C-alpha cells in the first residue's frame, strides 16, 4: 500500500480537476430520479480515465469496477449524485443554472471526490489488492431512495466492506467525525387529511371545524415522545405543514397536515407509528370528523459497524490528527446509506466542509449553502485510506 503522504500528494494534483468537476455539477443539478445528464456526464469522465463503467444501475446510477493485479477483498465506496428542489441564492460564478434546483447538500462534492478516487485507483491497478467498487448513487434525497434499487441491481454482490462520506458544513474544514452503532435516524413521513363539515364562521355549532381538530392533534401527538417513548431512546415527531381554510369567516371543511417521525430503533419506530394513528383516530372520532392518513416508510437508521467505526478513528487520527477526529452525537437527519450497512459491514463518515472565512456557514438545504472545496481532498483521501486499511487487515 502506498503511504498516506503519497496518496495525499496524488490527490492534491487532482484538486483542480475536483473543483472543476464539482462546479460543473453545481451549475447543472438534477433532482432525485431525474439524473439523466448527470449520470451521462459522470460516465464520460470515468471512461476518460479508462474505467470500466456499468450504467443504469438502480435507475441512473453508475457502478465502476477497478480490479487490481493482486488478490484481495472487494471494497465498495459510495457517492450520491442528486440535487434538491431549492433555488440557488449564492452570488458566485458557479451558482446553479437550473431554476429551482441546486446542490444544497454537498452531493456535487461527494461525486467530485469519488471521481478523484476512481482516477487514483485506475492509475495504480498494478499495486491494487482485490477490487474497488465505486457506486455513484442517484436519489438519496427522496424516498424510497436509490440505494435499495442499486442493491437490487447487484451493487453489493461479493462486497466485503463499504464506506461513504458526507461533506458536513456544521463542522470546520480539517475535522472529521462519526459514531459507532446508531448514527443517523430512521425517517418516516406522514400525510393526514381531516375531513369535517364547513360552514359560516358565525355558526360554528353547525360545523365540524377541522382547524380545531388539527390544532388539537398538533398538541396531542407531542405526548407520544413525552409520555409513551422510553426517555432513554431518542425520538422526534414533527408537524411541518398545516394547511386549512381560505378566509376569515368560513370554517374550514378540510385540513391537511404533513409531518415526520424519526427514531433509532425498530421498537420505538413501531410504537410511535401505532400511537400516532391511535391519537388521530380517537381525536377525529371525538369531534365527528373523518380522515385519510398515510405513513410513508423512509430509510432505516444508519448503524455503523463497531469495528469499522474503530477503524475510522484510527485512520482519521493518523491522517488529520486525533484532535480533529471527533466522535459525533447521534443525529436525527437520515441517509439511505443505511441500506448498504444492513447488508455488509461499513462506516458512514462526516468530513468537515465549513469555513467562516469564505462564507461556507449556511446549513445543509439552505439556498446559500456552500462548502470549503478543499474538503473534497480529505474525503477522497479518507475513502482510499479506509479501503486500504481494510485490505491490509
């Protein structure tokens, strides 16, 4: 295995290309399940390196197989390629050219970093033990997600370990973090339509007021976490949308609410779902209303393999310093990398991309989100070193 210094030097030489690749993607984003041109462009770059590329994996995904001259295991590395339905409000030369769509979560940087990894491995096949399988995955941002479909198309067949990184603006450039065991939450989404009886605002006794019912439910569902869930088990229920009524003197006949449930273990997940539906049923029944309720099951929790998380702390500590290698708290955000970790051992890792000096301070999914692009080198280096450390045993 090449030294970390050599790998860093080779990736630094690729850094101008990473910036160019990332900015092209940032200017030309595509939404989940629509990554036609993105996928085609990535394939063109990979074939220019001389890589073997399989297109159309799990939709618009790409699978790159780089087999070394030496025997060894199969290690998979993953990047996501989709963007979000957000209007880019940055004032810079590489802001999105697509109205209402932007890379507001760093997936462009993930893709650029994995392209650099592909270039590096392709140039060092003669020294490579085993196989490196690179997954350029579509549709991470929207359930049911692209990971499931890539797995169905054979992306993990024969894989011994898998690693993924997320450029993370809340932690500064130079730092990295992860957590052994449950790291990121399961995220499920629900929609509820309450159907009452509308009428005159001055004659409420002749109506079934869905705003009153909906307001009661907003309060009532908060009791699930506070009074039904084990206080040592994290859970969140959030009502993110409440739409009802059109004017000041008409009682609304319909109310539509949308929300999310986030948990870390299956028992708590099932408990919150059951109690939520019970409270909806009883509250609507008490007020004489009907309802239409749908729960969409999202991604399972991201659970890092304990051994592979330990590998991260050792490898990252050697690369970036122990002071910059942080054990994260569990997080209520979700990631469909979880599906890969259900199948094979691995670790999902955060690489610091925040930097106040260049204005990279906005939260993920914000219209002015940006990253310190130097973090792409750290991402590529971490992925390569984790893979090579695994192979070395």
